[in-house]
C-alpha cells in the first residue's frame, strides 16, 4: 500500500506549498489571533473584551444659551475641565472678585486641551475647521477665553479659560443658573459700571488679536 504524504507545515521555504483555501486561511488567521491572547483571556467570555460606550451629557441650559447642541457640548466640556484645574480656588476668587478683573489680570483657571482631544471627548465627529468655527463662536460671545503660554513665547499651544462671570449673567437672562457653581456666588457681583466695562472690552479685544 502506498504511504500517505507527510504534512507540509514543516516544509523548508524552498519547497512550493499550495495556497490555503479561503476557509483554511480564515482558520489560520484565527489561530494567529489566539496566539496573541493570554491564557487568562482565553477563559474570559468575548463580551468582556468589548469597550463600554461613552455617554455624553448635553446640558439644557447651555443649549438654550448657544442655540445648538453641538456648540453646547463643547461649552459643557470646557466647564468640566475648568473644574479640574489645579488652581480652582484661586480661579473662583478671580471670577467672584468685585470689581471684576480684566483679561490682562487673569492668572488662574487656564488649562490646555488639544482640539482633537476635545473633538474625541464630545464625540462631535467634525473636522478641525468646523471645530474652530464652533470655538470662535464661543470666544466671540465671551464665554471662552484663550491665550498662548505667557511663560514661553515659543509655545504655540492655545490655553483655554471659561469666563464664568459672563456665562452666569447670560444664563440668568435666559432664566437659568450656572449649575454646579451656584455656591460661589458669581452672578451677584457680575455687573460692571460703564467705565470698567469699556476698559476691559478694549483690553480683551487687543489681547484676543495678540494671543490667537
């Protein structure tokens, strides 16, 4: 009886090995994937490897204020990171100061976030050009302030700061409060006399052109 040929898996590279059938190729790929799994992971169910979906909360008061849920989601994310600043207490002191400080005197509450990070965090799925248009809208309304690193002129990264005082006043006009910031009493001291307001507006307009 003729002996059956030996399996060709261990054949030297010089020999011509037939191509796998589609089904065999899929099985071999599955084996390669299995080799990358640890013994512990092999015992886990497939569902345990799935990433939990992220949930983005859009605040109603910010939608009423901005008029658009996408812009409101960016503003809400900026509020979130403003609460994570290391100098939060000093930031609150600046925002509740009476008389209020102008842009040139603001030292606290600044943070850096890359544009792509904000886009990913808010799940906007928009281009950088569109994102900058949204951000320019928020800056134009005075709710977001921007600057470059004052300690390093070579650093081109844009730092952000939420103008809580302005945001609080504008929300009140819409019949809302700045939730999670009520305890800091930002709004009662928010009104400026005309001379202070004109000086601050002039400084803000100048610094916006210089910093961005």
